[in-house]
């Protein structure tokens, strides 16, 4: 898992989500978990947006930057007042000077991370071998960190993996459940 953050420029006076009313916002994309879904769920949880509401009712302007780096760039260049992004993306995409220019005022998570799923129709013996091979990657934490930004792979069931996502979808009024995102087999997510 990882965490979704709302970042502002370090010199700004913004301390909490409610301070951002009427400000310019950069989301990653309307389908981004940490760059849209979880921040909007946080808005509902804090009561600055009604369930099912449009973030445009809170912010004066919204842009969809298309990626974490683009969202950070819009914030750093003053095009927006706040940007939603994965906390790991800050460490991955920004240099030390840029990191000092922004700070987080809200954190939401844990956000379920990448998933490795195995098709249900694969023979159990082969599933077991794939599972063993994937979990053996835990012996090479540098590889996992470089590929997933994770310390290790953890075996999770479907419902367990998408539980936080399901809650966020409910908060924003999308009405999807883990059954709507249904999968077969076991999942191995980084955490």
C-alpha cells in the first residue's frame, strides 16, 4: 500500500483541506486512485464535499494533469494551488530542491497498490509454483523497491486487497463494490 497526499507549495498559508475552498486544483486523472479517488473521498469525509458531489463545487478550477510529474510541475510553477499525488511519487519524481518547495497538508490511505493476479482456471500446482516464485522476490528488496516502490510482496485475498478502494468509492458515491471489481484466484500486492 501507499498514501495519497494533497500537496501545496511550502510558502503557502494552507494548513488543512478546508483552507483550499475556491483554489485551483490539479488531479492526476479522473481514474487515478491516489491522484483523484482517495483525495475526493477525503473531501467527503471532512465534509467539504457532499457524497456524489463534484469537486468543481469546492475548487475554483480543476485540471487533470495526466501524471504525477505533470501535477507536481503545475504546482511548482504556480498554475495550481494544490496537487493530489502518491507520496512515493514525490520521492521518485522530484529532486531535493523541488521536494523542499512543496508539503503535504492531507494524507489518505492506505491505498491498495499494484496487484498480481492469477487466473482461476490455472492448475493449483502451477499456481503454487507462481506464488512461490513471486514471494521469493522478497529476497531481493532492491528489485521490488525499484519496480513497485515496495519492501515486499504480501499475499492478499481479493476482498482484502480492494476493501479500502471499495470504501473510497462508497464515500464519493460511485456505488461500486469489490464484487463489481471481481476477480478470480489469489492476489499478491506490494506493501
